[in-house]
C-alpha cells in the first residue's frame, strides 16, 4: 500500500482528502467542496499538515466573519449623516438637544411713563431630531419659560406679575436635493399667568417654514416665513438670511429681522459669539383685583439686545454657556402702560446636553 501511494501522487492526495472528510464529519463540520479552487483551500486553511485549521474558532470558518458587515453603517441615521452631515454642520449653528437657563434683566424704565421694572427669566427647552429616512427627519421638542416681573411704579397701576410659556414643538426637516433643505415647525402652546382656568385667549399657534440652500460649501442662503409674538401688529412676517463660513474658525449668521451673529470657534471646546437679536412675546393675563381693566387682557413684550455669548463644551455631551450684554431698546404694552424701554444690562447662564 505504501508503495502504491508513493508511486501515484494522485492516489496519495485522494486518501488525504478522504481522511480529512472523516475528521470533519466527526467534528460536525461540512467538508470542503470538491470543486473548491486553490485560493479557497488556502483561505480555509486546508493544508493536511496544519491540523489547527479544523479549530472552529478560526475566523475563516465562522460564517458571520466571512463577509464582515457593520450594521451601524447601514442604519437610517448613518445614511442620513453620510449624505447630509456636512450640510447640517456648516449650514446651521451649534444647538443643544436639552438646555436649561436662567437670566436677569436689570432695572429699566418705560419711556414717558414713570414706570420702572426688572425681571428674571428661567427656561428649559428640548430639541430632538429623529431620522426617518436617509433624506428626512422628524423633529420633536418643547419649551417652558417663566418670567417674574417686579414693577417699581410711581402710580398704583401695576402689580408684580409672573407669566409663563408652555409649548410643544413638532415638525420635520427634509432634503429635496443635496443642496436644498426645508424645515417646517408647528409650535402650539399657552402663554398666560396660570391664574385661572385656561381659555382660548391663552393659546397661541405659532410656527415657521424656512428653506436653506447651499450655493457653495461655504455659503448657505435662507428664506422663509415665521408666525410668532415678536411684533405686536404683525404676527406673521418673512425672514431672509444666510450662514457664511468665513474661515476654519469664523462664521457669520443672519436671519433678518431676528438676529445677526458673528462666531469664533478657536477649538472644539469653545464657541464665542456676539451679535444683535430681537425677540418678543404675547401673554394673556387676568387683571389684578381692583384694576380698572376687562376680565382678561393681553400684554406684549419685546427686547432688542446687543450681546456676547461664550459656550464651553466639556465633552461631546455636556456644555455650559454664559451670555450678557445690553438691552438697547424694546417695546412694551402692559394694558395700564406702554412705551419703549430704556437701555439696561442683562445676563444669562445655562447648561446643555447633546446625545
């Protein structure tokens, strides 16, 4: 037998293959196909003189590793980020998913009325985008705010007041092309003093639709419409602006008439911003006892601010910020008085989380 095997190499190979099949069957492993080519035999470790290839822990024999697949690479979120991540990063400013803040407006006067006031402002906001396909995301969120006004009136016409904002944010953002993104938000909420049962006058149904178009990798144009409480005589108004990448560390953002802002980002840990902003709100209030007012009345507030803002990112998830400046002017209509407010300083501090 030994002489036959030594004389006929083919017979020797056949016997080796038969012995290999017997060993594989004994260990519950399917034998290598007879038509496997030379490359496949090498990949499987089929040398008879190397019995270690029969070890089932050898990666070449584990089916799940034969064609490695990273499932996260093919998730909806990963595909969205792969297609539009650069657009979202450059076209928009940094924003927290969760943010809480406290601010204080130092004493300011209402021109021509002899009234003075100061107020503090506490708020919390959530902004949670969820990708639903590689070109679209659902946006859910909420905002809660509380302002406590302290009036120092020369006449007994006003009393200290606390007003509240509690709103839901629901909307979507969709890429219609690689360069055109449209975001639509609906923001129903109550804006009131919570001194009694809610009525229809307490509700506000705000919203906005803004389109962003990438003209080139450093310039993003914006146009849309907003419906909110910024202006007393026109709750709906158009907005126009841009995001401009000036360099690796500087950018400029404008959304007229809401804000204009210059940002300096020296590294991944710091964002320094300065600019101008305009904000306003309407609240439905119950009159204080003995006041010569109707059963319910609406007040309107507006502030036009010059500010400097510094955000410190501790890590990818946690950040802190401070904001301060000067309320240059504004407009108030409180039922018993109205007029422009005088310049006065303010400050704000807060913290944010990102997921």
